[in-house]
C-alpha cells in the first residue's frame, strides 16, 4: 500500500498519521527521518487548521465540536517532535519547541481547558511548599490516568458496538426509515 502525499490528505488523515508518528517516536526513540516527517505533517495540520478557521480566540471548549477538539493537540505534538530533532543549532530547536509549547498552553488557558488549581499553582510559582507541589503532581497524574482509562473504555465500547452492528446488519434486513443509533459516548469522549 503506497503512502499518499501530505498535500493530498485530509486534516483528519494527517492528524491521525501525525499522532501515530508522535506515539512511535515517544515510545521507541527518535528515528530522525520519522521525526522530520512528523514535523512536516504537523506543520501541514497547523496550516489546514488555520485556513479552515477551526478555532477562534473568543471561543471556549464548549463552543468547539467534539470532533475538532483533538486538533488542539497539534502545537503540543509539534513542540515535542521538534525537540527531538538532532541538528547543529540545538538552542534554536529548543526555542522553537518552547514557543510551540507556550502557544499550546496559552490556547488551552484561553479555551478554559486548564483546571483552576493548575492556574493558581502556576501563578504562585515557586512559593509552593514541596508537599503542595507533590500533591498537585499526584492529582494531575490521577486525572491523566482516569482520562486515559475512560478513553480506552470508550474506544473498546465503540469497537464492540461496531462489530455487533455489522453482524446485525449482515443477519437482518434493514427496514425503510430505520434510524441509525446515535453515538451515546460523544459526551464522555468530549469530557
């Protein structure tokens, strides 16, 4: 199966390819060709998101379609992959990565995606005690684990539903006017 050119791919396909590259690079190490390909794909995603006008500075997370929320991660993925580039100008690479991370954090704050306790902790800065920082870190880790477990559960449920729907379609005729089942996992996935 041949790969399609980046220019010919949809935003959804580009993002999925970039997500897989990001996962591969972060789990197994940095093959420089793969890192460069990931950066290229993510830059194309950024360009398409900008041209499509998916996000506006006056929106919050509630105003964004559930299907488009994942595209908020593009600057984060790009920052992480950029950081893994091995080039002579290491300081310049780190500055570019840092700028993308700042862009991501600023956008998350504007979209009201950052929990209030995280904002308060960042405002207080280093004045927190070790115990407070540790408690925040533990709470953040628990939220991340719970979110990952919930996403895995939703994905498994969708796969099971897809298989059972396909099996039911093959075994029973569809009547005229029968409506498709709505995806009841949308709200959980959005969360």
